C-alpha cells in the first residue's frame, strides 16, 4: 500500500453546538446606576419600611403577615396585637385562637396565626427568645422565607440585603435594571450591580419607587426622577421630575 492509499483518521463528527448561557445583565452603565441611586438618595434621604413594629420580633411577625396583604392592612391588624404581645413569650401565651382574632382582617389569617405561634415557639426553643441575624437561621422559622429574612436582616440589624417583592421584580424587568424571571434571579443581579455605598437603602428606594411612581398598571413617568435614565419601552417622557426631598411615608 503506497502512501496515497493510507487510511486517514476519520474526522470527528461535530456535535451540536453548545449554547453559551448568558447571564441576564442590567441595561445600565455603572455611571448611570450611580446617578440613578444618587437621585433616589436625594428624593428619600432616610427611607423607612412602612410596616409598624417595635422590635425585631414584631418586625418578623409583621413581615410574615404581609404576604398577600397590604402594609396598611397589616398595620391596622397588628396595632392592638403588638400592644399585648411584643415578645415570643407573650405571643405564645396569647395562643393561636386569640392571635387569629386580632388578624382576621388579613388574608389567610388562620394559617398565619398558626405560623406566628409556631415561630414564637421556635424562637424560644432554639434561639433563647431572640430573633437570629442570619438568613440561614431566619428561614428555619415557620412562615419565614428568603424575602422576609432579607427584610428583617436589613431593617432590624442593618445588614445590606435586597428583598425582592412584586414592586422590585416588576421594576427590575420593566426598566431593564435587573431582568430576571424569579425574585432570586433579580436579587442576585441587583446585589452585583448596585453601587455598594447605596446598597443599604436601595431595597426601600426601589419598593417606594414601584409603589408610588413606577406603578403596576400605569407608570407615573412625569413624576419620575430617573425618567431621562430609564430604558423602559413603556415610559412616556424623557424629562425627569424635579429632584426634591419627599416627606417621610406615613405608616398606617
């Protein structure tokens, strides 16, 4: 057999091209992000959560009760409850039936009353009656998920987190700030792209912006301080609203 007849190694068959998985990214540059949150910081210098509470325990309870309910509705229900039960011990002594009597105006109140008693018991049994500060420990409490844990970590203990509710999920996708299908996806992006020195208050700024300006049904673009930066296809103006500090939101 001469050289021309030598068998050449068979060429490897090309398999299907692997699709490169691209992580969703913000549509904004770092400069645009810094300017966005700078304006939010001027508009609301000291943003506060709107759920009434007197200590970390009542905050955990209030946030757990707020699922599928408005903050105002929860505040009305807990105003009297927290006067008589502001510790796990007092809540446990009150009992599930009486807790339910206080929160009947809130959706899913029966299950929530059960969870309030169960989380009070767990705090006493496993944490000495004190609210833990880590997400891993907080999410072991009945009725407490990642979002609730993030809110408590931020509001009660000053730990920068991003609790993604319906407002932040909507804004993240609508304006391209953090496109994601799930709250966890949006949270992961926001934690990476928000300038670190603005991260602590960013959670409240975005919630309040979504609740009062970038509303679900019809965004109030003329009242938006980031209208010129916004990259939403829905926006109706590119003129930002005057940048003036707003009064603190009223709880109730």
